[in-house]
C-alpha cells in the first residue's frame, strides 16, 4: 500500500506589536487572546509591546531584518503608520488589530473592529500589495489633508488634557475663528484655485468610523482619491454629515472629487496638516503623490482594494449598541 505524500508547509513568523496606549480599547488581555486564537499550524508567534514613541517602527524594522513574514500593528491608524513605514518595499506583510478611535485603514480593508474577529481575519488572510501615499516626504497609508480638520487635530495635540470634552472644546473655538483658505491645486497639469473648508487626499476611503471622506479611493489602483470641500452653511451640516457616512459625499454641490497620481497644494503660509490621524506643521507648498504596490498587507482572498461601505442603518444600530467610538478625525464630531 502506497502512502500519500503530504508536503510539510513551513510556518510563517508573525510578530504582534501592541501599543498599550493607543485608542480607547483596553488591550490588557490582547496578548493572551492572540496566543489563544492565532492559527499555530500556520504561524510561529511572537509578541512585543511598545514602550515609547517610535518603538513600534524600531520593532518592525528589526522584524524585517530577522526575516519575519508578517508584522501586526495592534493600535490605531497612528500605530499602523509607524509600523508600515518600516515595512514598505520589503517582503514583510502588515497585519492590523484595530484598537484606535477611528481605524480607517482597517475598516477599508474590511478588518472587523473586534479583537477576536480581527485575529480570525489574520488566520484567513493572504498577503497582497497595496499603494501608499507620500506627503512632503512623509508616508501615509490611509489619508492626509489640510484645512479645518487639520487645524483641530493640531490644536488638540497641544492640549494638556485629552478626551472628548477637550476635543469638543477645541472644535468649537476653532469653528468660531476658522477662515477657509484659498488653495492652488495642481493635478495632471491642471491648475485650479479653491476657497476650501478642507482638502482630503485618500489612499483609503475614510478618516475612520465609517466617515467616507474620499468615496472613490482604492488601495490598489495606483491613484489617490481627492475631495475638495468648499465652505457650506450651518443649515447644510445635516446633509453633509449624512452624505459623509453614506459614502455619497461626491454628490454634494460643495464637494469636488477627482483621482490623480500626484498633486500639489499651495497656500500662502506654512500651517497644519494631518496624515493618518497625526498632526504636523508643514510648508506652504505640499506635494502629495502615490507609490504603487509599495506595501504588502494581509487581506482576504479576492479583495480588490476598495471598501464595502457600511449602510447607515447598521451604523445607527452599532452606535446604539455602543460598538462605535467617535474618532478624532471625524467631520460629524467637528460639527
């Protein structure tokens, strides 16, 4: 009797980098949950926790040198950005356990915002190549932009106290004093001036928490999706919010959307920007471009790079059940 030969598949080395301070979810039991639920037949598991700012990037870079197949960022979009920067143009794939306040990157990939379910997602996923963006030399993987949301993000970062109350206070103060700027936007050799409330450039479709700021975004098309939102009245806020959360912002008469490989935004002075939820001050001229196929991520087989929008009624019931956390870069919250 002949025995059937079954080839032995070598386990893949996977490192989970847990940021204990990111987001609002407790990660006290996450390491134990990972150890219990990760597919041990597929993965050789390692877990590390970050101890200081920049530690996640260091751990990810070391993992690349040590030949890890996958590095998982357990945190918010800021943690994802930090880990992903060390993985671009390598053979090491990025996985995500979304533990932040917005989780825009993970939501675009269809990763459940539930720790146990997101581990199961990793067990089923395969590496695929995606694009990423660069803002004046700084990589971003979800979205970047200028305008009102960038101003609030920067002011919030300077505050002594954190939390929703501080964010609302900063938002209201900024709303009163905010004056939309005039921006010169150059894309595909076309130059146009806008008096804009904000300009968002998305590799992913949303800021987070299903707030779809760039409806046409795909992570695998070699393009950035751009939304230019011009000023609108207080009466129009409910319409803007409804369109934002139903992935229909492109239907608003105050919003111009387009896709491009590269664009330049010029303003009068240097000022606030944001990228993947992180605030910064940058020059008056901003150069934003896409880098095609620059990062490997874990995604479910057959994923085409786009996001499946969550229906408004499901978002409503999730909010009632307490499963939705208001993100720091969320237009609803900014109003």
